[in-house]
C-alpha cells in the first residue's frame, strides 16, 4: 500500500523489488534497534545506507542510548570505507514520527542481552550480533572483531536488498528476514 507521499508499506503486501523502489521514487524505512545505540545498530545503519538502493533508508536507535557512538565502531567503518557523517547515539524517541516499514533488533540474545521492543505496525525481525566492543584482547583482535561484524552485516544487507519484495506476502517477508538473521 503506497501513500500519496510515495511511502510503501511492504508488510501489508504492497511489496516491490528494491530496484522498483528506486525507479518509482518510493521509500522503505528500516530501523535498527539495540540497547545502547553505540555500536551494532550504528554499524548496521551506516552499512545499510551505503549498500541499499535509492529509496531504501536505514536509521538506528537504542532503548537506553549511551549518548555517544563507540569510537572503535566509527574507526572500523572508516577503515572499511564507509561514511560516518551524521551518525550519533539516540533513543527510539528520536524516531517517533518515522513509522518504519521494518524494525530489526541487533542485540545478542545469546549473550543474555534484553532486546528493545518496538510498538507499531512494522514488520519485526532479529539479526543478533555479538558486540565487538565487548572483545578483550590485543588491538589486532579487537579490530578483527569489528571487521568480522562489519562483514556479517554486509552479508545480511546484501541478502536483504536482493529479496524479491513483490513476490513476498508479509509472512514470507518475515520468514526471509529471519532467515537472513541466521546468515
């Protein structure tokens, strides 16, 4: 379903392939959520925005934001060739008017982290990521952890933008998003 402003909600069955979003000037907003919004959700926002076609845009937020982005996350993004301009730690309140189409939590449930909850009509999924900022070790080991997280996010974003949105109803979309979260 597309509004007069060009916003299409894919969870309601009006899904389009990524290339059609670009060609038609439509938008799809993806919100990456984590607890602190200082590392994994920031990495995901930057990488998604660099890789996604025009019309798809990522945002990030945290349920308990630290108020600053982890400097190692910013450096890892720069080292990998990604833009860091405009990235900042923010709460979910910063996006109250966003109405995202898809909300992706990136906290690490396996490590016992509580993931933020998003209330709204968006399609929700979980793409758990270990927190590279929790790695203790040498500078090389810490850098390797950040690089591995960036590679995992790139792999997931590549799979996301390759989805055949026009062929997916909301249940199939959710299944595909969850499958991507296991990559």
